[in-house]
C-alpha cells in the first residue's frame, strides 16, 4: 500500500478521488442528511462561534460549508485537488474564510494553534494499516487542545462489515444522464484484516477502475489505538439521533476527547 521512497507516502487514495469516483461520491450524498449531520457535529463537538475546527478528508466541504456558515473557523484538508478547488471556490463565493490544505493528512503541516475540535466523516478510517493509523490518530491528538473533541464516522468497522460481507456488489447512483454504475469485487484477507477490492465505475461510455485496500478494525482495536494517541472514546452511536452502536449496525459515529 505504501512506498517510503524519498520519505513520501504513496497510497491508493492519492489518485482515487478524481473523475468518476468523486462524481459518484457527490451523487450519493443527500443534502438533508448532510445538514442533519452538520447540526449533529455542531452539538456533539460542543462548538461555538469562532471555534477552531479541523475537517479531515473534507472533500468538497459538505460539512465544512454549513459549519462555517454557523461562524466556526474551519481548517480543511483533503488529498483530492479537484475537491479542494471546489471547496476553495465555494468558500470564497460566500466569504466564509475556510482554510483549505490540499495534501495527504499524514504528510501535512497542521495549524499551529491548538484546535477546539476535529472530525473525520465518510470511510476514511479504513485507509490506514496499524502503523499509519497510529500516526494518523497521534496527529489529530497533537492538533487538539486538552479536552478537545474528535468525531469519526465509518461504515467499515469489523462489526459493521463482516456480518454482511459481500464479494461482489453492483450499484447505481444518480438519475438519467448523471447516472453512474459501479461494480465492486472484494476479497477479505483474514490474516491481515484487509479488504482488497477492485472498483469499476461506468458512465455514458466512460470507465474508470481502481484497486483499493480497506483496513478493518474492531471497535476494541480502535479504543486501544485512540488511548495510545491520548484520545479517550466517550460515546459511540449508530445514528445521529443518538442510537447506541451494536453488532451488525451499518455505521458508527465515535466521539472521543483528548485526555488532559
């Protein structure tokens, strides 16, 4: 997955989030759900106006934009140049002052001032093997002030994925001329806890394929990794209405706090 030539980290996600995959991700989002999630983050992170907030893998800003409209000060980082350009334009058009950093989070220089909160939505938690997950969580912890909160969302925990694992999935996203079809062929590497998948997107005669790796952790694994980084998990939910997470739930929201 990674190559350390010239001290740089090269991973599949460096080139994944452009073109059809990026379009498919946007088409799969629901504006009402996004607004509800933004309100959920505002409350769960205990944000106030002028709060300094880090959006990790921000994409085109589906959460950052509504939070910035509520007067939080957003620092956003994403690997996709396409997404970063779109977020930068949206922020400028609304005079929101969002700071956009286009880089791999593992390599990026984060804001110098301690932050009030951070969040990572989507399935980005599955990008990293254990070594790089430790680096990932440590960077988040170092960026937060004592007592600062961190929310992570994923649908790739072992408790969610393994009870319903499918080797082959076909899905359609969007409508009419915008519709994108995609096929996922997956294999679970039981020894290393990784799903190796080939994802192929189709739209109007165009085709784009990628090989991706999704690292699968149990919630207990994450609890221990969080603690090593100085973060303590406080609550886990399966829905933004506060429903507790249980085995077989399709997604998880994890609230953690930096240990003082």
